[in-house]
C-alpha cells in the first residue's frame, strides 16, 4: 500500500511537523525523510486535524432523494472535512426498524466518502406514542447507539423516561429535539422584538428550556445519558451548566448558524434564514459562543438540513425549515471561535471530532493525530478567505444562509483511513 507524507503541517494548530500515512494508519509524526513516502503533500503550514465527526446530519435517504442522498451528503461531508456523520431518523420511511437503519448504514459503506452511522428513531413513526425497536436497531449491523425523533420533540415525559431506561442497558443515548409543541404552535421565528415588529408567530425560548430542564432531571432520575440537540438560547446554556455541576450525564450541541446568525436577518423575509430552532438574539449568540468555549456545550453539530429549491424559494410562511451546513461548518467555527480567540485549533479538534465521536461511540474516529491511530485526517488552509458559492457545493441542495458571504478557512484535503476523499479542494 502507498505511503503518503504530509509535510510541514501544524498538527492541531501547533508547530509544523511531518505526518506519514502508511495504508490505513498513521505510521509516524515528526521529522520524516521524503524517501519514505510514495506521495508527498506539501502542507505549507496548514492546520492538520483529526477527521471531523458530525453527530447531527440529515441525509434524507430513503424517501427524499430530491433533497439529498447518502452519496451526495457524504460527498458534502468529505468536502467539509468530515470522516463520519450520524444520519438522523426522519426519513421516509422513518428509521425506526433494524431494516431501515441497516439500509442507510450499507449505503454509507457502499459510497465510501465518509462513514455513516444511522441514528434510530425513539418512537414509531416519530409519533411520540410508542417506543421504536431500540434494542433491535442496536443489535443490527448498524449498531445504533444514538436515538432521536429530531424534527419532533419526545414531549411525553413517560415515553422519554422509558427511552432513557431502555438505552441505558447498552450505553446508548437519547438525543432530544427540545421543543414544547404547544408553546410553538404556528411559530415562525424567535419570539422577541423582531417577531413583534414583523407580526410573525413567535417561538419562545422557554419552549426549548422547559424541555431541557425536564429531561436532565429525568436523566438524573434514571441514571442514563441524554444529549440536547441544537441548543439555541442563553437560558438553555444555564440549565445545562447547572445539570453538569450536579453530575447529570448530559451533553449538548450547538450549530454553526446559531454561533453566527441572529433573528435580525429575518427582517429580509428570506426563507433561507428559516430554521428549527429559530435564529435567536445577539445575547443568545454570545452565550452560546462562551458556553462552547468553556465546555458547557460539548460539540458543534451541523444539523445539515437540505431542501430542494422549491421548498425554499417561496413565501416565508410556506418555506421549509433548515439549512445546509456540512461544507461551511469549519469556516463558521473558525470565524466565530478561533479568530475571536475563544478556541484554539486543539479546542476545535475536541468540539468537532474527539467529543462527538465519544458521545456517539464512533469507533476509529475522534482519535489523536499520532502513530498507530487510524488515518482519518483533514488539512485546512486557515489563511484562505473567500465568498461562499453554493453552486460549487457537493450537496444536492443549495439552501445556505452564507451565499456571497466571505468566510475564512478552506478544507484542502480529507483522508478516510488513509484514502484521500478530497485533494486540493476537489473530491476524488
């Protein structure tokens, strides 16, 4: 098998080093003679990170292949530096049986641009009434460990308790979409000054915070793990911080768009800014950044939500909720967290690789960049800055809120177990 020498890379943002890949494994890190390699990649001071892991991706297959497929979604992931993604269960049919999760898992293996770990639904059909086949999905070839009704909240406290009890038996985790449905009926955006001025139905912060408060207490009562999807308010941060101080086994994620964008953008009535949970206030954005920096929020997850053109190019009230994010996530994190001094590149590696792999039990991912480890790696040109052009996306959908916006950083190379999936910014 060929040997690849990555020369002069800043491993986790540190001093330049050479990294030798031999087959599927990192063979050596240090000063390495070029003669040892069949191929040399001149890093020129670019930052080398472990392959990114996304705990929250919508690949849409089966059922909505007009939005995305496992192939196009994993190509988008490789373009963004990801070597593993967790695929949400709100497909058609819903991934609530061993058969459906195995189908998604095998599609990921077949296409090979990154590893795909299916997430199983918590309830049958995402209807919140009856537990899905949690044990069968875990014991299937897909080996599901994360369960979520994302897109809908498990609002029944008894069902949520039973799910937490069930997954505890095999070390699984329930990932909750925290949204009290009765408090968000007809909601179109964050409830606040802007919604009042625009006359749009408001989505109050308490609709998220009340569910998180209930679920961390349920997790404590059961002694199980709970993960909070796309946390978006300052109040939610305080609840998670309190829960962690109490020793409750809770983890939380924030999306790139909630780290950068605010509800002021909704004044444009551009449906590209319509998302669930909604864009919040500047105060919330500041709190989310600080919480990600201090570890209250454990990870960045994209909530990559592709939609076809017709579902976004319409009036605000009729538009679908969601944004694509796999190909811009690292750039947004660089702008909001690294360039502001809130996180080092080692911190980015933790929040976007080590921690999500640990939460999702993604074997072989989120590993140190050191000899003997799997060669799941991403090389980033952190000096680059340029406008976002969705026409060049690998995703099948183009619903990005960053079109034309200048963002820093560009992924130049991605390796999955030593095999290049992206070279010089181009998919292999």
